[in-house]
């Protein structure tokens, strides 16, 4: 007799977890979470000029693109079914100053890009950031005065920038600079300008993280930044504080919430979704992308498999979607599956 049921029965009784895992069809039938193309938001890097596709050294497979090239890439993303993009500009150095005033130029790179995309690919969602870091000469997200990132003056500026971005075609404003009171100020400014339909995706819990390194290379802020962002981003040690910060954003009128970085902060994703029930997104940031790519390029891990696994895990952790540099690769993979 090969049957050894009597050996395990005392421990498991008649309960066998493996029954539901026994065949492909049982596994499909009992699968709790699924990743679809509808879950993907694609962050991209924009540079001035034309016909430019410039590889980012620390992010293999990701390029800085001029507006014309970006529009082509976005057309492909829209054809794959990706719902939305999130552009970040790599602004010329001579346009950066201590207050990031270029963000208020009506025809700055991000607004030019917004107009071009909305004309060429009108049905892809456009989510723009209003943090000042691409525009400041010191790489901080806010206005720097006497060694301090000043809160309320920065809020005033990002609220005005949000209206200009909405004028240019942004569908959702996603402020990432973590100033206090910004969500309410942006909401009021958008409403006063007649942009009632423009939403706000709050970078509600943005942590002061080492995972942003490659992004700072991508938009050339790394070399500029002196000190750290600890006086405005949240400490990786603090989960309850992150929830309290998100609660304020919800009260101030955020339509959606984001957690950033992603994988190391899945507990925050879960807690936010549980606490507020708002659409909740994770940003799988540059360093997370780079870790996977680098290990895969060395043949040490299966990069595609881990790409899909990490994205699915965000869904399991309660996220409605993910901002990821893998968006196009993942969408292609989902389509071919
Ligand atoms: C700053 C900003 C950051 C990212 C996007 N906007 C963080 C930072 O540089 O401090 C990070 C994105 C990524 O790492 O992919 N407003």
C-alpha cells in the first residue's frame, strides 16, 4: 500500500491545501488576483529637442525621449491598452533656478509635451507631477530659502503650476513634493480655474528612499542635490505617520492615493486601501526597476518572471494599479499570454 494518509492525518485531518492547486484549471479557478493592462501607468522621461532617444545608463531599457519620439512611443502604449502615462521632464540646466520658476512657464517642456500628447493620442490619460525638482538648481522639490524648503510659498507655486498643466491638457495632477496642504490648495486652484474634472492623485505617502537614485540620473538632479529630502518626505521607519499624512490628503480632496516606493512598502499599500478605500496606486520606482534589470542582465534571475510577479503582488497588497517602467513590457507580455 502506497497510501500513507494515516501519517499526515493527525496533523491535517482531511484538509489538503494542495487539492486546489492540483491542475492548471483548479489554479485558474481559485486565483484571487490578476494583473491586467488596465492596471498599468507608464512613467516616461522627456527631453527638449527632436528625434532624441537617449538611453539612461542606470535604467537599462529606459530612454529619455524628445516630445516627437515620446508621442510615437505613447501611441504604441495606447494601442497596447495602457490607460495612462506619467511624464517627467529633463529640463535644460540654464532653465533651472533656486525657485524652479520654469515650472510656471506656460510653454515649458512638460506643458509642450502635454499639448502634443493630447492632440496626437487624445484617449490616453495624462498624469503630471508638479514637484519643483526638475526645475530647481538645487534638485529639491520645493523653494529653498536660507537652507529651508519653505512650505506655503511652494504650495502657492505648485498650485499655479497645476492649473497651467491642466490648461495644457493634464487629466490628473499628481503632486509628489510632499508639502503640507498642497492637495487642498491644488483642488481650490483647479476649481477656481474651471478644471472641476481634473483629478488629483496624491503621492500621499512618499518615503525618503534610496530607491530613487536612477531617476535622479534620468532627470539630472542627482548631481545638484545637496543634503537629503528628510524634512519633507516620510521616514521609512514610519507607517502610522504615513497613514495620518494620507488622511489629510483624503480630507483635502484627493481622488486617488499613491504609495512610493512600492515593493518595500506593501504594508502601507494595504493599510491605505483598508483605511480609506480610495483607488490606491503603488509606484514601482527607478531603483526597483534597476535592481530587477541588473540582476536579470547578469543572468542571476529571470527578469520577466520577476517583473510579472512583483506587479501581481501589488494587486494582492490592495493596489488598484501600478506606476512602472515595465508598463510596456508587461503589457506586451499580457497580450501574448
Ligand atoms: C521628486 C521625484 C522623485 C521621483 C519622481 N519624482 C523622487 C526624488 O527624486 O526624490 C522618483 C521616481 C523614481 O525613482 O522612479 N519629486
